[in-house]
C-alpha cells in the first residue's frame, strides 16, 4: 500500500504541472490509467478545463469504466458540464448501468441539466428496483418542472437539482 501511495503522489505532482499547463490531452490519456483514483481525478480535471470537446471522453468513462466510483464521478461531472450533449449518455446510465450508485447520480445529473429531453427516462427510472434511484428521479423531475415553470435564476435551479 505504501508503494502505491508514493507512486500516486508522484503522479499527482506531475498532474499538477500538467494542469497548470492546461494539457488536456495528458488528462485524456489518464482516463485509461490502471489506478481508479487517478482516473477519477483525471475526469474531474477535464471537466474543470471545460468545453464541449470533453463530453465524449467523460461519456466514455461513464459507459465503459470498470469501477463504479469512477463512473459515478463521470455522471456527476456530466451534470456539472450542463451541455445538452451530456443528456444521452446520462439517460443510458440512468436506465442501464449495473450500479445503483451510478444510476442514482446519472438521474440527479439529468435534473441538474434540466432538459425536457430527459423526462421520459426519469419517468422510466421511477420503476427502478432501488429506492435511491427512484428518489433521485423524483428530485430530477421536480427540478425540470421547476425550471420549466418557475425558475428565473438558472444557477439556483441547477443547485436544487442535485
């Protein structure tokens, strides 16, 4: 464990320098790193860089990463990005991901984005066998309705979505 921690810390120091240099390609390459902690951090950093060009990379993590924590972070991150191009991968995860943890976060992220396109998926998620997913779908649907009918402050609406 000590060697893993030391290796990870050395890599984090390198990552910090690459972050300061705004080297997005470097962080894209880390999405395939064997250490799930590194993949999680790389996902967050790519989102921090911003830009629609990052959506496909984060969506691939959401779809394909073996670790549910990494996929959960990808779902959260897509919600924070708030691009309409994030909706389809989040819809797929809300319905099909094997992890309740990921389905819950994908549903919440759909509510944060607030797109009407997500409504049918969230209604379908009301039948999920896991209560946290159902409750997340209710929160997300409530936020979409709020944003459609009452919301004037977009930032407030996104905060109440998840």
